[in-house]
């Protein structure tokens, strides 16, 4: 059962999108990149929710690839257990997720990058030679007053992960509305 409020953003689909693995589907130019710290909680959750929502959109949004990575990620870690459980409750299966670090190539090929916190955005600007012109916080496009940052649930109880998930769900429609303004028509 999806969390309260999530159903209006994520209606049941006849067929769920397949589980995602960063290694099984490498992004091409024009993908959406979502960044957090270790790429085992927030960014895979946000990416899974955004992919799920985009699957119900028309072209060209439906075909956008959405990937996630971490500023301090190790390659190959699984999503945290509570993140997987919280997402499963929303109807999104992230069991195939494996972490990956942010690379210059991922940034160069990104149409837009969405970070979980201002510190993630600042680190991208400091650590990399080039960053995309579309570099934002995931919750940045919500009406004010809203906290544009997404707190890290790592190590917390399931309820903290569910709150994080719900904060991400709340932001997805505003992210999609923004993407509609920058995705070239086909």
C-alpha cells in the first residue's frame, strides 16, 4: 500500500518498471543525475520515485534515463535495508540498486543534476572541473516556505526513511514540471 498522499502521484500501473541496476543500464547523454552522499539512501530513493513517475508521462519525458550517484560513494554497495523497505511500501522496487560515485562523465552527460543538500551541490562545484548549468536541489522547485534540503535518514528507524521518502514524493511533481521546461521536444 503506498503511503498516504503517494497514490495521487504514483497511481498503480499495469506493469511495474523493472528493477534498476547502475551497472546493467549505463546512462547515455541527456540523463538526469540525482546526487547524495553514499548513494545508498536518498539519491536511489529519489531516482526510483522519479523513474516511476516519468514512466507515466508522455514522450520525451517517459524516455528520460534517471541515475543516481554519491559524492562519497563506494562502487557496488546495496541500498540500505530501510530505504528498500520504505520504497517497497510505495510500490517501487530498488532491490537491484548498486551504488556508484559521481564521475566527471556522469556530470558531463547530464541534462540536469539534482542534489539532496546544498553541501552536495557545493562539493560538486568544488571537486569537479565542469558541472551542468542545470544544478539544483531536489526540493528546490516546491512552493515556499519549504525546506529545499532532504535530511539523511541513514542509520535511523524505518519511520525516518518513510519521512524521507514522503519528502521526496512531495517534490517529484515540481521536478517533473521543471524538466518539462528543459527537455527538448522530439
